[in-house]
């Protein structure tokens, strides 16, 4: 991996590590902070996100990361993440903005 890509991966993973327990952010919100787009963030998470709290990064509609619904749900229950009756994240309550991390 070249140095620029490695630096981007590190920026994404560092941002994900800063999401507080019980809160979530979106691929797009991370992209707004670290650069690139939501799909680039998703690619980083898909290939390198295992060691970080990947379940705290969701789609803008509050749905969990693809292919990890059951595992993510266990993390949400354990952390007390606000959920809707449909099993999605209650975004108004649980969203954490990486652009304003101190406004929690």
C-alpha cells in the first residue's frame, strides 16, 4: 500500500475509534472529516476495519453495516445504543458528529 493510501486508512480508523460507545456516525460524516467519499470510507472499513468498533459506522438511514446485522445488534444492545422499533439506529438520539466531537 502506498504512503498516501496508508495515511488515509489511518485517518479513517482513527476517526472510527473516537466514536463513543452507544453512539454511531455515518460513512458520509467520516468522509466529510477525513476526505474522500462514503464509498471510500466503506472500502477502508471493509478491508481494514476489523480492529476498530466498526458497528459504530452505519448508513445514513440508520441501518447497520452490511453483512453484520446480527453481530452489530449485539454490540448495540451491549452499549445501550438507541434503536427504533424496526431494529435500525435511532439517528436523532445516537448520531455522533466527528466534525464536532466535543458537542456530545
